[in-house]
């Protein structure tokens, strides 16, 4: 039997407000346990929650960014459950009327080697408070409770069950992560729990309209774990059904050490939480004027920037999507093109998607922390374009720039160095010191080509007899003779003239 995978994601994005959603307590990460839990966060007798205006404005920003409906009047509810890290016995959330309804997140997704633009529809995004945190390690067999996180503002973003593979779910989650960090709504730090995903996974026979029984995998805090967890859960459900069993609706956890999901508890439905409107909080009213005010502060969004890069820089949609994966990458790319010229947009995109991303991944750093500045990188592209260096030499220079700038960052030595008495850029200094300047002198190249042809009579005869491969072999010999410094276009042109003579 063929099976279809059905996936929906619920993502908790911690909002970057200085204080909590209903109190003035700090949201700073890393404080000593239980030093940032105010009486309001703990719902002690006699205290009342007050809505954080900044959290609402961030929710409005998100709604505008995804083309959603901003609800004019939304309501907060109490979600009742009992757990050690929830001292109130309930969580303030939104149920029937969320602040953001609908919208979509678009992203590039590669299937069968072909990139295409995909969109995932969102059901809702609602504001709520976070719970505390249970700590199970280093407590001599006991569990510690840290309530610093209690009351931290969250935006829970819920998708429709639109995704059909773990890879697609990860692509969506990365696009969402990029968007909320682009807008400055969330710092996106998955290790610290600022961006956490729950995956609802089910399977059904291919062609069946009814959904299968879903299981929710909680608190996936890395994209790799998300993909592994979903793939494992899909295999588990299919094997269970094919063996005659039934999938039981449940909440599951992913164990990255064993690379498997395990049951945590039976899955609750809405009625299990006994939602009811919070009597201490009035409805949240958002006027058109407030929305317009927030709209005026919005930055250029990734989609609009992609369209601009395609229009102004003649990039393909795929290239434009890749260089706008993050705000830092897009800013770096645009700074490079501003300095090097629009004609260098495509080479810049190729480098960013290739060598630059590869080096960043190996170093486990973001483009914002790249040791090579946009100005230096623009000059490297310019030196390729003006035939000072070959593309092959540029890779060697790039690696040397990376290495030297890392040392400069540690020692404080300036990035401009001296050759003799003339101050030159690091790019030009490396070209000179390593002797990587391209040979573009026609006379010098003609002499080398004459020597290559004289030493390779057989290849010359083969080419003149109609064997085209012989020409490539001669070009290779000529480039070898120049130690890779010959201008490839000139070598090709001069060699063809010589062979035709």
C-alpha cells in the first residue's frame, strides 16, 4: 500500500519584549532560577495581569507580514491544566478568537532536483504566556522548577495540515524562522527555547480524503531533530498499521540519542483544557489606526525584496530566494552589489550560495559574523571581472582572506597592510604576495601557446582532423604552462587563431 504523510506544525516564537506579557518582570535569558517570576506571573492573590502593548504590536507585524486578518476584537482565555512548572494551574492563551487569522508563509522547496515556490496556509497565530521549566538534571534524582520563563510572551503559530514530507516541514520551519527574525519579533535561538516547534504527524492511504490519527511530537528545538523525528514517526505509524495495529492519538517526545519518538501522554483535546474567558483581562481591541501605525514601521519583507532582486539585478527566483534566506544575508548581498556593481549580482549570489555558505557552515557562524567584509568581497569580485585574477585563483584568495581576517579579529591588526610604502587592500596584497595576477599580455600568451603547440604535435593534428576534444587538451596544456594564471578567454581565442593559421 502507498501512504501519504500529513503534517501540520505549531510553533512557539518567544517575542523580543523586554518585559513579560502580563507583568513588568524581565524576560532576560540566563538569570539565576526563580529570580524573574513576579507575583503576577504566579497569580498570587490580589494581583491583576496587564497586557503588554509591545507584544500586541509584534503580533500585528506578523499578521501583516503573512497577509493575514488582524482580528479587531480578540479574547484571552484560561487554559486549565496541572503541571509543576505552571504554578497558576492555568495558562493565559487565546482560544476561540485569536489575534491573527489565516495568512500564508511562502518558501522555495526543491523536489526531484527542481526548486519551486511553495506556500503553507496558516490557521491562526495567537498570543499566550509561557510556562516555567522543569529541570531534571543535577538535582540528585529530584526535579527542579525554574519559573523565570513563566509569563514570557509567546506567539503560537499554527499551520493547516498542508505539508507532505519531513523535508517540506523543515523548509517551512526555516522560512518561518527567517521571517520572525527578519521582523525582529523573535531572536530565533532554538537552543535557548526561543523558537520551538511541535509537529502533528499522521499517515493515510494515498488517495484517501479522511485524515489518519495524528500524534504530536513536542518541543523540537533543531531543524535536524525535526526532520529525524518526523521521519521516525512516519515509519512507526505505517509499520504499526501494516501489522494490524491502530495509531493512538498521543503526545510524544523525540529522543535524539536513540533517534526515536516515545509516548509522553495521551493527546488532549480542547475540552480537556476547559477553556473559558479570563475574567481579569478585557477583550483586546485593535483599531485600524493602530494597524496603520504598525504598518508604517514595517521593514521591506523577504517576498518584496526577492521580487526587487529579480527585477533590478536580473537574478532568478531561486537565486533571489536563497540570498534572502535571512536579513543578514540579504543585507550582505546588497552591500556587495552596491560596491561591485549590478553586473556582479549573479556572481555574488553564486559565491554566497557556494563557497561563502560552505565556509560559514564549517565555522558554524552567521553571515553577520563573517570575517570577510562586504567591501572586501566586492573587491574580490571586481578583480575577477577586470581579469586581474582567474576564478580559480579567487577561491585561493578567498580562503586566505578568511584565514587572515580571523587572525585580525583575534589580534586587532588592521585589515589594510603595506606593500613597500603603498597601502593596499587585503585582496590586492594577497594577489601580489602570492603571485596570482592573471597573465593577460597577448605577446606572453602567444609565446606560451607556440611552445605548447610545438610540444604537442599529435594533439594539433588531431584537432585539425576534426577531433574537438584535442582542443580542450591543448587549452589544458596552455593553462598548465601558465601555472593557471593565463586569461582563459584569451588563451582560447589565441589558440584557435594559431590552429586556424
